[in-house]
C-alpha cells in the first residue's frame, strides 16, 4: 500500500485569507507554566481558510450545513488531472480528459503556487461544466484555488450550478507535488453543526 500524502495548505499566521476575512490565529490560551499541567491552544479563523469544503449554506440560506453533509462524499477514489494555466475550466478544457468511472475530480491548475499571498485573479469553473461532470457520476470537485468562481463574483454561478448538480466543493488544495492519476482521497470536514464551510486535512494515496 502506498503512503498517504498531504495535499493541505499549512495553517499559520502567514496563511493568506480572502480579502477582508478573519486572519488565521493560533495562540496558547493557557500555558503549561500557568495551568500547572498543559498547554491549551485557541484557534481563530474563517471557515474558508486554506484547504476547506463549502457547505451549501455558504451561498444559500436554505442550504445544508456542514453537519448535514454525507461523509462518504469526502472519502474514496479520486482522479487528479492537470490543466496548464487555464483561463477558465470548462467543457472545452476537459475535452481530452477521460472521466469515465470518476466520482471525485481534483484539478491542478498551477494558478496559485505562491501560497503566501492571496491571488489577484484565478481560473474559474465555467457553470456548464457542472452538468457535464455530473453525467459521468462526479460528486466532488476539488481545485487548487480559493474559489470555483471568479474572485469578484457576487452571484457565484459555479457554486450554485455545482450544487444544483449534486457536486460538492473542495477548495484550496495543494497539488503541486501530485502527478495526474488515480488516488484515494480523504478530506473530512469538522462536525460543525451550524457550519457554512470547514477546514479539512486533505490526503491522497496512489491507487495501485
Ligand atoms: N471568505 C469569503 C469572504 C467574503 C466573501 C467571500 C468569501 C469566500 O470564501 C468565497 C469563496 N468563493 C469560497 O467559497 O471560499
Ligand atoms: Zn470556500
Ligand atoms: Zn467556494
């Protein structure tokens, strides 16, 4: 069996966040010296920092919260594909790629390689791609980008169309060190009862 490899963004005070969103912070709230027994940390962060999933409630007030999402979506076979710096990610860009039997699709674009700053512009998912992916049976899409829509988008058409097609969203993957191919994925959200999104620890291992 191959080893699991980490495809998650490291979280510390340098981790870039969506412009205006809560900075990431971890601090020791109780020091061992003071408590007499343990260090106890405190995390403050946006639910959309680093590698994370979006729950439908993120973009739809009536949408499911994180606790309502099926854990089976986030564990299982996944295909990693590479696109070379696409402007958008649409049916045309995926035309040459075999998606038969794929249930989880992770897309490397290379558009966000400097993970110390938030990108200025990103490729986005062209909404008609959602029904195209669903036709193959895809239930999860993952990207190495902070959003599946353009950064300036308010209507979030890709988020909505993916959701309408039953495709779950995983953002902020780090795939620079992952060759295209078939893997097993685990990227479980926290059991946040009211969550609109959740950080995940995303890992892959090669399927033989
Ligand atoms: N954190 C934000 C703060 C303000 C406005 C948008 C965001 C987002 O995160 C949107 C992005 N499409 C996302 O799903 O992660
Ligand atoms: Zn998000
Ligand atoms: Zn999103």
